[in-house]
């Protein structure tokens, strides 16, 4: 009976905790993002704290070091958005000088066979059906006053939500950087003393694994950007500045598992179309777009079979099938954002389960590679 009561109490506590986490999911997301930012920025903050000011023999206070770190990180993020300026300028210039009648003829010619197939397969659409005409009509129908009003309203709400999120994340990140070990010490004070060692071991393991993971995806993004930029410049003949911007934008999007590379491919093909419209490409439009798409697909192949196995398997010590299922579940629950934070959150849960539920067979199976990785690090340290 005592054991049954214990299990009932544990189940009730877990249920209540899950409900609280769901109800305050937005706040928890802010805290998780802030924790990631603090984890990335902590080495720089520690470095700034160790710097001594000459002639004064005074170190920078940690609050100032944390503030400088946040400012630098914000500047890096803003600079990434500023990289899009050349792309926007290129699109504006190309659209201004484009002969749309000539472009329509080039597009319509390759689509004749597709239109003929659609008419033959679906006679109800009519013999004069043209897929390009249907697409333009659909766009025109969407561009109504009501749709524009909805877009403005959604954009206003989005800006308000983003402003609140940015302020909250910066505020929380500052204190996490300022007070080293804030989360670990808080958790240790909440739970009983006998769990303190488990909490501190879990915190150290999480910091190590996620630190390796974020370093890994940063290297992956840079690698994808370099390969795409070389292909766009030397194979597709795209303008160097535009090629670098497009390539590294695809590298940044590549951080989003599965969905990000697809968006990067779409961006590359769109910029290829803009380049072709600008003139100077001596080949059929469809062939040129196929070449641009092939460059991104080859990069994806290299990323999927070389970069990602090294990053996901070696950094978070998880089987690729585990990662795939976790990402699918996270996408179902949280969309693109859920996919983005799926692997870090799964890593945290695995470490916590391994520390606090080591006797469960299922947990032992999931954390087997994790324990092996910890042993290897201890042997290397020894």
C-alpha cells in the first residue's frame, strides 16, 4: 500500500508539473532560450571578467561583462539580418529592369507539356487551361483589401509579441550571465539535499553536451554556407556578393532540422530566378534553375551524410532514429519553433532521466550512449 501511495503521489506531482509547464509554456520557452544564450555567451563573460584594466588593477564587474556580452550577441544577430539588404536591393533592381513579357514566354514554353498533360488527364479544366495563368489569378484573388487588412493586423500582433519576447529573453539572459550557476543553485535549493549532487552532475553534463551541440551546428552552418557560395559563384555564375548572402542565409536556415534546408533550397531557386531575370545567363531558364537547385541538393547530401551524423551522434550521443522521431513530435506540438528546440530539450530530458530514474529499463536504453560519452570524457580528462 505504501508503494502504491508513493506511485500515486509521484504520478500526481508529474501531472501537476506537466500542467504548469503547459500553462506557462511561453515563459518556459523564454527561459530555455535565455539559458541557451547564457550558455553560448558565458565563455565570453568569463573572459571579460578575467581582464584587468591597466594602471587601475581592477577587473570588470560581472554585471558589466554580462551586459557587454549581450550587446555583442545582439549586434551579431542584427548583422545577420543586415546581410539580407543586398538581396533585397538585388531583387528590387532586377524587378525594375525585367521584361516580364519575355520572361512569361520563357516560362510558358517549358510548361506546355505540363499544361497538355493536365488538360488530357482532367478534361473538366478546359482546353484553354494554363497553370501559369491559374497561379497568377490565384495571387490576384488573394491580394484583396480584406487580406491586406488581415496581414497588417497579423503583422502588428507579431511585432508586439516579438517585442515582449525579445525584452523578456534579454532580461532573463542578463541575470543568467551575471550570476553564474543561477539555474543550478535555484534547482538545488528547491529539491531535497540528497538530490543536490544529482542536480549538479546533470547540470554539468547538460552544459557539456549542449555546448558541443551548439558549436557543432555553428560549424555545420558555416560549412553549408561555404559549399553553397562556391557552387553559386563558380557553377551558377551568380554575383559574388549575392551568392555569399544567399549561401550563408541557407546555412543559417539549415539550423532548423529538415524544414530549414527546404526553405534554403527555395530561397536559392528564387535568387537564381532573380539572377536570370537580371540578364547575363546564356542558357534556358529551366536548365539554369535546375543547376541552382542541384547545387543546394548536393550540399544537402554532404550535410546529411557527413555533417549531421557527426554533430547529432557525437555531440548529444543519440541515435539518428531517436532524433528523427523527437523532431517529428516537436514539430507536431510546436511547429517550426518546436523543431528548432527539439534536440536541446530532448538532451536535457535524457540527462535528467539518467540521473533521477536510472533504474528504469527504458531510461537505461535511451541513456546508454550518454553514459558511454561521459565515461570517454572522464578518461580523456584523466
